[in-house]
């Protein structure tokens, strides 16, 4: 009996009753079957890949939908002024969509509102490190720096926010950010930094009368009256019916001690807006100063002498009234208090406060007014803030460089 053999080509057994290897003899069919099998495998893999893609896409869509749902809940909680509840909602939203920078920002804002400042700063710094140019993130960091009183960091982050990347933010909104920075610096007594920011704000503000008036108002708050006046004048060149600009120019001139010029501006402001109570009060004070100022250049020497006598008599009467309210004896044999010393000096000068004596001794005008100014300053410290004529006299003292 013939034994089975092994095919030298494919290694398969050749039956004893066959002289050729059945596989090698039908190699074409074998190859076709193999290629068909491979094709079917590829088709199956492709189908599985597509199914997997759909499943993954559905999963991510579902996760995103859940994240959006929790995010909206958090927004609703913030709208209801419930930041502590919003924190949990935003955390849940981030659980479903952890890479969403906006959700992280809102979580940080909710943490700030709840008083969790350090945790909020951690989130914000993480966002800042991934996107240092983000306007919203820099603004929140600036606000956190405000809470800490770190003024250099406030300025730094505000600058980053102003120049940063925002979605749909206009140039006016960027100017609003710089205005907020200016107001913060003014409130914290950083006048030099505030004026520097105002110069930048003025340079980037278009020639719009309302906007120019707003910049002028900020210069007034910073007590840069000259720059404020320039802004108000620019506004008036654009629109002379700007009552706020007339009033602002009047306040600027008043602040510089130019009471005659202030009177002109304030009068025009009240013609445009008779209900402007602040301008009315300032105009009244400007008129009062102009009516009693012995150093006013437009008055005659005779009127100047009369004004000195009036100011001295008023200061003396005010001194007596102040001492009486404090229960202080001005006629002490040995003056001890400031009021007693001033009263003793005033009694020596009082006999000389006559027009014919002042006419013969014009130098007495300066020494008498120096005593008046000193008296008004001491009384303002000891008997409360000045009003009416007393405030007018202090303004005259300030105008003439008499420091308290």
C-alpha cells in the first residue's frame, strides 16, 4: 500500500490515492478564498469602526448636553444670587466637559462671589497660564487684586484686560475698563497713576462731546483741573449745547481759583439746565468770593480797604461764636489755646481796622488778612466745616497760597 506523502510546496498531506497535492493543484481557488476572507474582515472592521465612531460621538454629545444643562443651572443660581449653589452646578458641568474654559471661568466667578478667593485664584491662574491674553480672565484677576489691595497687580491685570482678547467687545467697552481703572486709582489716592491712565484714555477717545465730557469729569475727580478744562472745552467746540460740559468747565475753573471765569461757565450751564443744583451752589459761592475778596484785581483801593475791614470783623465775630460754643474764655489773662492767642492778636489789630488808617498804612492790609485767614483755618478745625462767608474766606486764602 502506498503511503501518504507531504507536499514540498505547501506542507500539506497528499492522499495516497492522489499523485498531486489537491491544494497546490487548485491554488487559484485557494487564493480567491483567502482574499475573500481578508476582504470580509476589512469590511467588518470598517463597520465596527463606524459603529464605534457613532457610539463615541453619541457619548460626547450626551456628555456635552449634560454639561450644558448643569451650566445653565449654575447660571440660573447666579442670577438668583445663590453663588454657593452655582459652584456645585459648575463643578458638575466641568465633570462632563472638563476642558471648557468658559465653565471654569464661571466657576471661578461663583467662588469669588461666595468668598472662596484663594480657590478662585487657583482656577484663574490656571486659565491665565493656558491663555495669558484672555481679557475676561485678566479682568477677574484684576478684581481679585483689588480685594487684596495689590495696586501694582491691579494695574498690570487691567492693562492685560484692556489689551486682551475678548469676544464681541467694542472699543467703547475697552475704554470703560480704563475708566474703571482710573476711578479705582483716584479712590485709592494714586493721583499720578490715575492721571497717566487718563492721558491714555483721552488719546484713545474719539471726538464725541459726551465722551469728552466723561473724560473731563474723571480729570476733575483726579483734581487735574487744567486737563479737565481742556476736555470740557473740546466738548464745547463739538457741541455748545452740552450743559454738562459748561458745568464741568465751571467746576474746573473754580478748582483753580479762577472764580470770575467759573462764574461765566456756571451761569451758562444754568441757562441750559436751571435744575442743576450743584452748579447753582458753586455759582453762589463764586459770587460770594468775588464780592468779598480784597485781592480781586478789578476792585478799587477804597473797596479793597472796605473788604479787609469786613473780613476782619466777620472773623472776629466768628471767633467769639466758636469760643462760646466750646465754653472757652477768650479774655484769659494769659492766652493758652489757639483761639485765645488769636483773639489777643485780633484785639491789638482791631483799633487799626479803620479806613483812614488803612489808607495811610496799606501794609496793614496784608497782615490783617493773614490774621483773618489763620483765624478761619483754626475755627474750621475746632468748630466744624465752614459755610457761607467763612468758606469764601478760606477759598480766598487757598487762592493766595495760604496753606493750612
